C-alpha cells in the first residue's frame, strides 16, 4: 500500500478535533440533557406545536452527537487495523491494509461532509427551507428551465432522503412553469440550500425554436428559512389582501371545483404568496400566512445585514446577477460563477447531483465572511 497511514490518520484526527471544537460537544450534550428533560414533561403534548418543536430539536441534536461519536470510533478502528497489520503475516497485512485504506477514504469523505455542516452557523441555518423558483427572461425556454430546476432540487432532496412538499405551482401556457414554491424538511435545510439563491442561466439549442438557434434563458431561485412560532412576526389584518381562486394544473386545466387556492398580498411590501397544495381554503390560508411570515422574517434579516454593511462602510452585492451557468451547447458544462466549481456531467446535475456545488458555495460564502470578522 502506498498510503501513509500515520500521516493520514493524524490529519483526519486533527480535522475531527476542529469539528468537535466548533460543534462544542459539552454544550451539545447539555442541550440534549435540557431538551430530554423538556420532552419528558407530562404536559408536553398540551401544546402540540411546541412538543413537535422540542422533539424535533432533540432528535437533531442527538443525531449530530451520534454522528461525531461514530466518526471518532471509526477512526479509532482504522488505527487499530493498521497496528494489527504490522503484527500480521505478509498476506494478511496486505488484505488488512487494503480494507483500512477503503475505510480511510470513506472516513475522509464523511468528515468533509461534516466539516461543511460546521460552517453553517447562521441564525436561521438549522431551519427548514422554503424555496421559490421563478422563470425569468427567455420566454418558453425560461419556463422550461424553471421546471428543470424544480426537478433538480426535488431529486436532490429525494437522493438525500429529505422530505419535501410542493406548496404552489403556476404553470406556463406552452411548457414549463412560471413559478413554484416548495418546502424542504431536514436539519440545516435552509443553511444548505441558501447558497442556491440567485439567478441561474441556461444556454442551449432551444427545443421550442424551429430554426434550431441557441437560446439563453434565466430563472431566479429564492431560499428563505421557514417561520417558527418563536419568531413573533405579527402581521396586522389591515396589511393583508387575500384573494381566493380555483387550483389549476398544467395549461390552466381546473383540478378543483371550489375556490380553495389562496393568494395573499402583503400591502406595505408588495410580497405575494400563493398556496394551492392543501385541500381547503382554511388550510391554504394558514400555509400562505406562514410562508409570508417567513418572507418577512428573511426581509428583516436582510435589512439588518445591509445596515451592518453600511455602518461598516462596505456596501456590495451579495451574489451578483448570475451565480451559475448551465451550458448544454456548444459544449456541456455547469459552472458556479462564485466558487468556480464546475461539472461536465450536465445530466447528473439536472438529476440532483449538486452536493459539490452546494459544498463549494458554502465554503465560498464562509471565505467572503472571514475578512469582516
């Protein structure tokens, strides 16, 4: 074996120690103890929403601790295997070291993924995410591109085993979608997906153009954290306009005979939220209000951050107009214009294999924040 096992193990142990330091294991254990006490309270389920929040936070904290402890155990196992190889016969030594090398490679990948998680330290990073995709310039190609992005993100969620729910879809006349909003339920869903926010660009030979010309189209992705009951975003009724309409499917075909869909407009800001996933108008109204509150929370957070940048004398756009290009002709390449990360396998990217882009985006964002700290 050509692997320098002692050096590799030391490097991974150093990375694990850094992760444990950032995670604050004593603080995490104290948090688990506190949440366990709350979860064991006899009156916990008197308030179902609070109970669900407590049990969810406890489950996430326990999973995080277990993940770190298992990685530490696996690293110890590899070290033991290497020591055992040094005491074995030549044939056995080669077999043991080959197995240890494979385990070491998997460990490095898992520690890298965990290291990315430690970079998600924003105020709302732990939250579930609400993602909205809107078609931009480019006509029917842009609507088709927006639908391609919707599939890309939902396939990503499926690959990760995350729960997602499409909350609203506005279909375009010829093909694709005008917009879609969906929710992703997973630990750190917002922190992970937040780097996907921005303008996405597609370059290809348009399937909707009989002349076979190359077409450039755009779609916007917005990612916000889902509101929680503790956020206290109160919206006076006088500031909300509510319209009801019938839910519809592709091409405007009615799929509901009652006015159950809800369009909610926040008058002071002009923010509009549509919801048609639930079966009743009351349910859609409640879901729309929650997303509207989430958007207002994100807006407030952005205004606070902008004020901080202004006071620091450093006003600059966070992402720029285009954050990623998807080129299908004359060559195939998906490239993130911020981190520089790229992939030549466009079909796998559109099939949800975007972890490389997300990880590079998180590292890029952290690097941008460092000079300000």
